[in-house]
C-alpha cells in the first residue's frame, strides 16, 4: 500500500489495460502542453495542478473519466456532468481512445 506522498503515476497505471494507459497518456500530454503543471497521483485519481487543481483523471474499467475546471459553464455535448463552482465549474467527460483527446 502506498502513502499519498510516494504514489507515482506508474503505480496508478499498473495493471490497467494498455489501451486505457494510452488514452491517459494522451490526456496527460495535452494537459502538460498547457504550461507548468504538477501531476499529483492519489489512490483515487491523478490530479493536475497549476495554481490550483484544474484537471484530473480516473482510469475506469473501460474508459478514462476526465474532468476539467472551466471559468464558465459549457453546453458541449462532450461533457456528461457539471458541478458548479463560482462562475464556472468542473466539467466531466469520458475518453475511450487517444484520438478523442483534442
């Protein structure tokens, strides 16, 4: 069992299907391409932090559940859930293949 301080992304991806690892890595690359971002893996998810946590991913059985904080509510059909927070909120979407990361 890993403590919160020594858990790595590799630990989170261990034993996951190769296709979902590829999906996660494509999402991770897209987030890291935004600029200076820290990756914070935990037992339940992998968070991406700049000034605050603004994105995250959970590797599920058949998809990667991703979320991102936006400063406005989006009506995009790609988001299946929205949790308001101030003027914007967290938008959730599912990724099943790397090509869905854009």
